C-alpha cells in the first residue's frame, strides 16, 4: 500500500443518513494488508435494511498510473437483545 495514505468507510441506506464505519490514517507503506479502526457506530437500522451502500474515501500518497485491484472482507458483530 505504498500509494495509500488513509481510508475511510461509510454506510448508508435509502432511509438512513450516511455514517462512518471504520477508518485508518497514516497507513504503513510496507504492509500488504490493513485492518481498519471501527467507529463502534450502532448499525442496527443499516444491517436490517433490505440493502445498504458502502462508500470508500481514500487519500493517496502518489498518483496512480495503472489500475489497482483491492480485495475487502468485512465482518459485523451482532449483539442480540432477547427482550
């Protein structure tokens, strides 16, 4: 990730405002995997929706002259309230 300075992920639905999910600033250029910092936002209304949109905002350290493929895996932890 020599080209990547920071990344921020956002989630939204047609009925809910966009909120920040996770982020990472000052990304180490020698790594090939990054783990974002969760904002610990409540996601109930987002994950219960029929569909949601994830938006990514990145800041680059350098100009890219070729396409870059990024693979992402997201994990959500759910806490159920029985009552």
